[in-house]
């Protein structure tokens, strides 16, 4: 959805945001459920949610929605949230990812009640499995993964029972203990739940509970060589922690009967799973496996590349936690999957930064602007607002003199009546300074504009203009002698296709946007930015919102700024 319709939607959102009153809305289906549970005294009147990421990659914008849902609802109803790392796939997980996840959740502004790892429960999960074996609800299967898959059947077609399905509980206990001791090879045996090979839900057809993996674990080392499957570990971990509302994405809806079956068979705390639509964002991919490919193949600088949809990438680019929470709020909760326009994320960022970002001036493609009637070697200090949207932001003084920098794109030798920037015969205002009129220009040896000469009107000073001159255009500028050099990185969407991973005939990397990064060196910025701290957001007048890069920017030494977003939606993609 683009164009006029999208702009109308964002304008309505913006008006709501600026009105001072939060837009009224009805309770979503999860809020309704929680309120029913509380009214009935269910779970002792408690609300305890959890956020259970697998530490096999960095969190992305899709996870941000899940974080906001689980933490936000718990906070709304006076409850709490646990952070639990679902670390049951040792070959893909690492402490690096654990630390990154902690940082991202904290950065979003949320605090967890307690931190856990599924590996904390390995012994207890093992005992749960033995309980199911003793009850006749689980068995060890010696078949290959291919044979097990072939026997599953198909929707509407019952599966074929394993030839090992009727082993005695005693035999199964012995085999399972020997699996744990490391007696058997990887892939030689699994533990399966004994449910119903004719069940209409394919996930209920004797699903796997444990597999053999002789891989060192990032926390438990070589202590274990059997690891629980997600469907077995997840619900039981919820029950161990007494999670009241297990909130997850819609892709796990078909898993809920299995979630409930394990809890009921074990007679443990009755945690309840509720699903909501996952976040699908156009011009983006959400698969951690594919994001890892982008990193490993060198398409991006790393997980925190500002073009990546990871929270670390968005943070480095200049997104604020407030903007991401606003985005999640506007997306809302639904029971059906849908595609969210990337423009909504950008709108949320503009909404927040417009309120908090200091206005500064920087020239990205500089040419010299000479004010011929201003005294040489004289500097005037002119007041300017730090942020007109914030009365408490105050003002600062910026230097003005004979030699300035201006944008090359703001000057044309030939211009029509609709050109409101500088050209022969044109008059413009310099932001927070004076009105100037074109006088002359200088070309370099190649015929390119090297300098533009103007004269200023001393009685046209911003805030005290008595000149009576009308100037339709306003240009940004920087005082040349005091300007600081900077590298500026203009980031755009990483993909130029709205659904890059939905093409059967092409790999998603075929749709990488060749102009997702434009590197500009020799940019000229006002002197106040010499000491800008990494992560600090600014609005560069007329250019967009920029942030000092948290990796390469060094105050006073090397200035590197990332464009987080333009001032308006100027996307020209498909």
C-alpha cells in the first residue's frame, strides 16, 4: 500500500499522536481473555508471561512485536514477564546471542522478573519423559528419520504405527537411559510420544520428544547428548515457571493441542497458550537462517548492519526504542497474518524523533557560498532553536560569516518559476540567518559549479526581519571556517522487492537493493557536531534524521553519521 492512501493513514495517525489524547480502541482478544481469567480468579489472579527466544541469532523487528506483547500485557495487568532462552539446539546457539538478546530487550525498555534457560530444566524434563514412558505414553523408536517421516501419512490419510510402538515401559526406560549415557549413535534412536497415528492434526501423530546430538552445549558442555524437542520442552518449561499466559505467534496454533496433551498427561501446572499474528514486514526478511546468510556471505557488515531488520541494526541506524514500541502499538494484535508496510515503521520513527531530536545543519554535497558584502574575518553568532517541538530544548548560537557551505543541489544556473532555491535572479533565506540574493558564480576547470556568490540584506535577520523582502525558499548552510568534516551514510531498504523470499524461481539475494547504502565523504557539518556522542539522534535540516554511528564514530576524531530515515516518505521502490 503506497501513495495517497498510505499518506492519509499516516496523517491520521500523526494527528492522533499530536492531539495529546491516545486514540480510543476496543480491547483486543488477548486483553479480553486476561480480563476474563482475572475476573474468574484463574491462576490465582496472577499474570505471568514469558519471552522465550532461541539464542541462535540476533533479535529482529518481528521479535520486537512479541516482546512488546508479552511484556506490555503483563505490565498492563500488574503482572510480570520471564526471559527464558530456549537453548535446545546446541550446534546453533552461543553465549554471544544470549548477551545480544539481553541487551536488545533492555534497550526496548523492558525488565524481566527472572531469567531462565531451558537447559536449567534438562534434568526435570528428563524425569518428565521417564514419567510418560512409565505411563505408556512414550516409546523409543529405532527407525531412521526418513522412515519415521514416511510413516506419518498425510492430511486425511492415517499414518502407519512404528514397529517399536508397543515396546514395554521397562524396555523403553532402559533404552532411554542408555540414550542419555551416550551408548547410541546420533540419529539411531529417538523418543516419541505415543498419541494417535490417525489424528487429524499431523503434529499429534507420535511426535518426537528427544533426539541424540553429540554436540557440546554452550552452558552444559558435554553433560548431555540427548536434547528435548521444542514441543516437549516448551510447555513443560512454561509449567515449571507457572507461566499463566503463554503468548506466541500464529504459526504455533496447531501445536497447542500437543502443548496441552503433555501438560495434562504429566498433571503439571496448567499454563495456557494463546496465539497472535506474527509481524510480517514488506521489503524485509525475518528468517534468522537467511539473515545469517546475509552476514556470512558478506552482503552486510554484520548482524548490526544498519540495513538489517535486527534490533541491533535498527538501533545503530538510529531507531529509538520509543519508535519501535509505537510501531508495535500501531500494528496491534490480530488473529490473522497480514503484511505491514515498511512505511509504518518509518512513520513511527519520524513521530518520535520529531519530538526529541536536536535540529542541526549539515551539507552533504558541498559547494562554497560566498556572501560578498559580509565583512571578511568577521563572525556573527546567530541564535537558533534546538527543537521547535520542545519548549524546554532551548536555543544555541551558530556561527555565520563571509564563506559558507551550501548544497550543490540547491543551485541551478537555469531555473523556472517553481524553483524556490538559489539561481540567477533568485532570492532565498538562509536558515536562522539572513535573506540573500544571487550575484555571481564561479566554475572550476571542468565546468562544474565551484562557488556561488550572493549578497545579504543586513535588516533581514531571522527573528528581527524589517527588510520587507519575501523569500519563498529557505536553505540550510554551514559556516565554512568552523565546519567539521564527516562521513555520512545514507541507508535505504535492503531489498527492492516487497517480498524478496517469496519467489520460487529466484534466491532472495537476487533482490538486494544496490543503492541500500550510499557513502558520502567530505560532508560539512556545523561545529556543535564535533562532540556528538554515538547513538545521539539529530535532525539535519531539510535532509532527514541522522545518528552518530555507534561503531565507527569517535567524537572529536572521526565523525560518522547514519541516516535513519528521510523527513518524508520518498521511497521509489516497486
